[in-house]
C-alpha cells in the first residue's frame, strides 16, 4: 500500500507552521543569548558594593568591563591574580 503524497497546499501549510516555529525559536535563542551574556552583571555589582574602589576614569572602568565581556571573568581573574590582589 503506497503512501499518498501530500498536496501542495498541505505542504505549504506545514511549511508555514514550521517557519513560524523556527522564527519563535530564533527569538527565544536571541533572548537566551542576551541573558547569558549579561548573567554576570548582578554578582559583579553585588561584589562592587562590598568593596571600596579608588577613583578611576570612565575609560578605565569601561576597559575593565570590556575585558570581562571579551575574555570572560575566569581569564580576567587569572590575569589579576598575578597582581596578588584577588581573593
């Protein structure tokens, strides 16, 4: 018993549903990536509130934040450990 092929209309309807689902998955993925990229903000701010920090320029603060964003906190902490100031 051969399987009857789907009609062109049925194929297009299914494709439309799949396209809509894919669009939704892309949106969810984008939201998850944004949340993942910003997940360290709260712990960093909490730590900054507990530690006294000497004056610095906006450029210095931006450079520190960019280093964390570009290289990840683990690499930045490793680089800072050579200064003997991490705990």
